[in-house]
């Protein structure tokens, strides 16, 4: 007859299976329920067996067969892949699926990550092995046309193969494979499945090398676990930079051995007067390691010469008058400044940058530079001329907010533009001039991708000084042509900042980041020709069940036709 065997135990029967169970064959495709049969004797039992064999199912309480699960279309992922070619039947992950990684340590790391993602919901063992046939294969091909972050996904009835030239490409391919599976794969308990992956090929490489998200841990402090949770959100959408805003007027969040009161005292509060907090060096390293395992590079920021009140409150000698002000828990900006003429200021800067650079394996170190309204222009230029070489001395590349272009950006520096559509032509021209002279530009226009801006006037969280930023406005612009006069090859990418004056916990982060964050990811990854609002909003709506499974409490924007809650 073929098919599976169903075990049951008649009342009072010894049977020939484990614990007195009987085994009977069930035809393929039949559905059965585990239950007990009350039969008076072996004759009735035999009759029942014959009935089952003839009909192929139990009639007592039998559930109808579920509708087949259609594979998710290859193109229905975010960010949109560069090239999609659907073809042939799907592959189905089953209890016999293995993950083959060969001899590559990087492929094994990606395979273990994938297995850890899939095991809870599928309930399958998904062994990660060097050899085997079929299943899921992860391979590095160093001579392939994939670049540093690209990959190829091939899916068919016998298996799925992910190929990349570098470990990051394999990891991003894993994220695509993850999104091609039903949303229930994100659950942390066993789900019924099935687990199909549509047949065909995806060839994918990112548009920009900088796809960032910034988390302000200074206005409100976030624990290591809360930062890790956000990192996992970013990984799903192929972000590769985590910009941590570690210091501001309201709090200093990283331990500095040579200036211990920065964290101990300057980190002891936050907006509204809460207890604040700071990261020890080991906690910061833990964040860096966790991010690196998900191919995100941590870019630490120490904002200066403004946004420095927490430092000024911690050390009197950093103030021009030698008097330390009290700690600050408000939200005003632009009132603080390091004392530019004092030599101790540069001793302080050197120590902080030296210690932070030693903790940070990534290439970049952000020195802020915005809203220094209490610093004269001459002092600002002087300060940046002294500080930028310090960053280089400790092996890092300078990143600064776009006000840095009003001074003289160091060779190779990046300027992060946070202005608005309505920012003055003169300010935009200053940025464009620096870009034409070799300064790279990272785009974070506040009225497009600041995740702390309210969606509309009813949004309970966030601010609105840059205007309301709904999902379409956040997505519907082109980084390559956004700033007049900036050469397209000067644009390094995009970044979505999340300032936290009103954001206090992970639920707040989720509500303000989703659904806008995936759109920023697509602007940074997908080719310009793929950016289409109508297509995107359909793909975005399809992400909602995944967010539900992940416990992400997102904003149900009226601009998107979400599935029923």
C-alpha cells in the first residue's frame, strides 16, 4: 500500500508494537488522529483494520486536508534582489534536509546561523555537515562575480545552493532564503509547515557599500540585550553598519579608563531623569562581536565639540571657566561646547579616541560635529583641524555630520548629510563642493529617513521638527540624485538614524523603525530601477506576518494594505 504507519492501542489489547500498540499502514496523503478504539474482540479489530485499509482514513473526527502552501515568489523579498529568474518546481525543507558547508569555516558559521534560525519552527535536526547530497548547500567561490557582499541563490526540487565570494555574501543570501520561507519559520515553537522554497535563481549585489542604521543610546540608554535585538532586526534586511551614538548632553555611555567619571557620573542619567547607564569595555566588545557575527560593522560616535554637556559636567577642566555644570536631562540642543582654546581638550580627545579605537575593529570613527551653535566658526574649524588627525593616528577613518564640510574634511573622510529637502541651497552647495573634492557622502535626510519623526500628528512617540514622515515619503526618493551637484560616485550609501528623546524601550524602537526601516534597506541595496512604490508596498505588506511571528509591534500605516490582524 505504501505511505506511513499509524500506531494505536485498543483498550485491553497487548498488541505487537511498543507498549501494546498495533501498526497499520495508512495510504500516502491520508490524515489521521491519535485516539483509542473501544473494541470487544479481535474480530471487530480485524474488521476495523480492513475498513481502514479500504478507505485510507479514519472517519471519526478526521480533519480535512489543508490547502497546499504555495512557495513565496522569489521576487517577494526586501530588499528587492538585483535579478530574479523563476524556474521549475520548488524545494521543500524536510526532516531529512541537511546543510552542507564543505571545509570552509565561514560557510560553516553561516550554516550554523541558518540552522539555528530554522530548527525551532521546523522541528527538524538540520545537521550542518561537510558532505552530503541534496538539501541546502553553502559554498564560497572566490573567483565568482559576486563582489564583497553579493551572492547567488539557486533553488530546485533537489535542493538550494547559496554561492558567494565572501562570507558576507553567504550571510546575506541566508537572509534572502529566510524571507522565501513561510513567515511561521520565525516562530520559536514547532509549526506544521510545509517549508517550500520557490524554484529559480537570484543573482544579487548591493548598490551601495554603506547601508546603516544609527541608534542613539545617549538620550535614553539601551542595554546590551536591547541593542542585540535591534542588530537582529537590521540583519534580516542586509544592513551592514550599526552607528552607535555613544555621547551627548544627556549621557556618556562608554567607559574610558583615563577619564572614568565620563561613564560613572556623566552616564548616570538620561532624558527625563532616569538612571541612565553605560557600557563597560567588555560589554561594548560583546556588542561589536555580536554585530560582526551578523556582518554589521559598529561605527562608534563621540559627538564634539557640541553635544558634550555630559562630559563638561563630569570634568570641570573641560569648561572654559573651569566650572562643571550640573547634569542635564532635557532635550534642547546647541548650548554646549568643549573649550577649544584649552590644550587639555585635546588631551581629552586623544585619550577618548585612542581607547575607543582600540575597542573597535571597524574602519570608521564618527566625531559628530553637528549643532555646535556655542562654538564660533573659527573655533569649529580649528577644532576639526586638530581632531581629525587624531582619528587617523589611531588607524580610523573620520565620519562626521555634514557640518564637517564647513571646515576641511580630512582626506577620505565621510560626511553624513542630515538636512531636509528645504535646507538652504548654500548649505547643500557646501556639501556638494566637498563631495566633488573627494569627500564621500552618506545620506540621512531627516525628513526622509529619521526614524524618530512622527508618522502623522496622531503618532504617540517621536518628534516632528522635520515634518511628518510616512512610509511612502521615507521610501520614495533616490539617493543617487538627491543632493544637487553631488556626483553619484561620491554617494557611499544611506543611513536611518533613530534619536531617542522619546524612545525608551525595544517596543518603542519597533514601532518607530517598522515599517520604515526595510525601505531604507532597499534604497541602500537594490538597483535604482527596482525602486517602485506600488510594487514595494505590496512586498512590504507581505512582511507583516513575519513581524508578527518575530514579536515586532509595527505601525500599521494606512498607506499599505496590510493583511488582516
